[in-house]
């Protein structure tokens, strides 16, 4: 595909990780992208950090923020979608470091009628702390470096980082929603509009990403597998508060059992009734 890509990075009060993510995005081989930071209510330090990267990341770095009212990842991603200018959106978590060809590979995998699901490798707590403390750059480590870290227990797997030309295998799971995560997900903006974006009816951690995948599939958009091409380096973090997970699982079950395509509280709800928010380039 040609044209601008929007990389939407979600974050909440994790400045050191976000700094590493923005550093990795600043080193992309493909420069025709923008970054929209979807900030779920962080304090002023996050805004100050983003300001230091202005002019150094892609063609544009925007900061979209709303008040801290608990975990509202779906809603802040929707706000970021509305602020984005690209025809293709890549969703990335603010603790997922990307390799230098991340945007270029997603561009190559982009295909009308499909969304692309990427994968990840998980760093241990100890290695994550070392990476952030010492400013290490795992996005440019060699395969030998990764195997050394695997042997030391610093990473959960290495094979996911390999590059394999899977060809037709990338379409094997084209109707399957299970296993897809929004920490590395690429969707055409037109398809996001089709399903009205993420559903902000999900509050608290969990299942809002599965919900949008289910609705995309129901809308006729198919899944393309970015495994062995787009892997990101996921930094360790404390487990999220899961008190709302049973309720979110119930909501997802209802969506699966319905014919829903549009979000209950999606992009159109924000357009109709904007609340206190901030967007800054």
C-alpha cells in the first residue's frame, strides 16, 4: 500500500517504556507514518516526554488524552482514531518495542479486505528493568543475542522473531478471532468506520480487543496472520487489575451470540457527545 500509516500507541503512566517505544519508532526504515499516542489519563510527565520526541518520530507525533477514570483503553483508542490522518492504522501498546522495519513490513502485508494480527515476545521482569535502566536497544539485537537471552531466561521465546515467507499460510486463520491482540494489530481506517471502532462499553481490563475482532469478521473483513514478520518486543509489566474481566467476558459472549457489527459506544458516540479531552500535535 502507499500513503500515510497511523501508528496508534496506547499508554498510561509508563514513561520509561513509552520512551523506548518512541525511540524504536523514530528509527523506522519507512518514514511515511505518523504516531498518535492514545493516553488513558497519564500525568504531566507523559506529556513532557512526548514533547521531547516532537519532530523526530515519523511525519507527525500527536498526543490524545482524556481524564483518568480507570482503564478505558477502548475509548482512548477511539479518540486516537478520530485524530489520526492515515488510511491504515496500526495499534501498538506503549510497552511494545518495534524493530526498524516494523512499519515497512506492515505496509507490505496490508491488503484490502483484511486486518493483520501480529505477534510478540515477552521479556522477563529482570531483563525489562535492565533494558529500561541502561537504555538497551533490543529492537536491533541479533538472533544470537536473542538466543543468549533465551538461554538466560530473559525472554519467553525466540522463534517468533524469525522472518519466514509464509505465503498462503497467512490466510489459514482468516475467520478466527481467538488469539488476536490489539498490542500489534493493523486495520484499514475504512473498516474501523464500518464497525464504529472499539466499544467503550468495555471498562476495565480485558476483551475489548476480542470484541472488535469479532465484529470485523462479522462485517466481512478477514484476518491475515503477521506471525514470523511483525513480532514486537513486549516489556514486562505488573498484571492489570482484572476485577472487571468476568463482566467483560459476559459482554463478549453476548456479542458473539448476536449479529452485532457496530460498537455500542464507538466512534460515532464520541462525535455526537465529545467529553473533556485534549489533542496536541
